[in-house]
C-alpha cells in the first residue's frame, strides 16, 4: 500500500460522503438545513485540503520551525473556522444542526476508508 496516497483517498471519500449527504439533505431536509450542511461540509473539506497542502510543502529536516509553523497554521485555521461558523449561524441564518452534520463529513470519510481497508485486507478464508 502506498501511504502517500492515503490523504488523497481520504479526501476523495470525504467528498463523496459530502455530495451524497448534500443530495440527501436537499431532497429530505429544509432549505436552512441544506445550507448549513453545504457550508459546514465545504468549510471542513477546505480546511482538510489546506492542511494537506501545508504538510506537503513542509521541509521536515528543519523540525523545530516546521512543527511551529504547522501548529500555528492549524490554530489559525481553527480560529477562522470558528469565525466562519459564527457568521453562518448569526448572519446567514444557517441551521446549526446542518452545520454540525456538514462538519462530520471528514470523520465519516475516514470511517468509510477504514471499512474499505478492512474489506480489502481480508484473507481468502474469511470471504
């Protein structure tokens, strides 16, 4: 298994979960819930993409500076995510439950990836 491809596979599976959830919320949920789901999912996917991009560009021979830069970038993105969530709830009137559900697409993508890894790694006797 090529471990360098794991983040891109995780991101792709999270995007699939996001699109399926967006379609389901558009069909079954209210307009506010769909707006919240779309905004929360887009924010968390954008955050994951920015994190992966920052880590890929990091030069790890300089561990001290790189670690500080990665942690600083993480906290900046976390603060920006909180500000965006506040603005979406306060001014755009997005549904908070939809936002939380949208924010969970990345963990759901991870869960889906773990299930697929488990299925792919079964021995022939188990099938």
